[in-house]
């Protein structure tokens, strides 16, 4: 066992000394959404099934090199709620009521929190999000653990001139939603990033 530990330590030392840090990201991104209904804030969720992710770089030495400048375009007409009978409801009542049936996002900056040993890496991405023809830079809190990078943000549809779309949902789903559809939309972006001897900031 001591020989194995020594060999691993030696390998680590050689690789680190030669600048062996490599972060490699997948080109497949998973994007999920959550909306809320009724006065009890009941969760409705789904996954966008048509996501076009354009990474600024496939490999890098840190998250900044990999992510800042990367962009994604999401087709909001293609979503999976886990219930075939429900799949068309958010599309027809909300997403198709917007000026554009897509969500665009581009990472414009990143700031890492101070890392605590034994804890996941965390921080904030600045992301320019375009919905309904309106663009705003929103903070997305990220967490990196077990090669999975996840960024989350809560979007207020009113900030993106989504009042008419929300009114459409309220009208068509009045009984099911018991007269209340919330204007919050939570987005989660997830991607696999393999790390080897890297300072993942």
C-alpha cells in the first residue's frame, strides 16, 4: 500500500510540475425548468430536449477558459415534463406566447467563492439571458462536484416582458392552477467537466 501511495504521489508531482492540468467539458448540456402554480406554490417541472450548446473551448486550465464566452440556444417548443398529456401545455400556453420560441444565454463572467477543503467548488456566473426579445445579465450560482457543473438561476418573467404569456397560462389553466400561476421560472444548466490536476476556479 505504501508503494502505491508513493507512486501516485510521484505521478501527481511530475504531472503538476509539467503543467498537467486539464479540464475537458462535454458538448452536451442538460437544461431543466421549474414553474409554480396555486397558492401552495406547487412545482411544475420539465426538461428542454433541444439544446444547442456552443462552448468557447473544449479544454482549459480553469472554468474561466472553458465557460466565459460559451453560449447556448434552447428551443422552448420542445420540452419533456414526464407526462405526454402535459408536454404541450407549457409550450402552447406560455412559450409560444413569447416573441421568440427560444431562450439564449451567454456566459459573460465568473467569480469563484473561496474554496473549503472537502466541499464542492462554488461561485457565480454572470450570464446574459435573452427571453421574449429582451436581454438581461443575471447571476447564476454554480456548484461543481463529481465532475458535474450545475448553474441555477430564478427568472422573473415580468423582467422579460412576459406579462402576456403569464396571463395566457392563467386563463387556459385557471382551474388546474386554482387561479394562481407564479411569475418565477427556475432554470438549471448542467454539464459534465472532467478534471485532472486542476485548480477549478
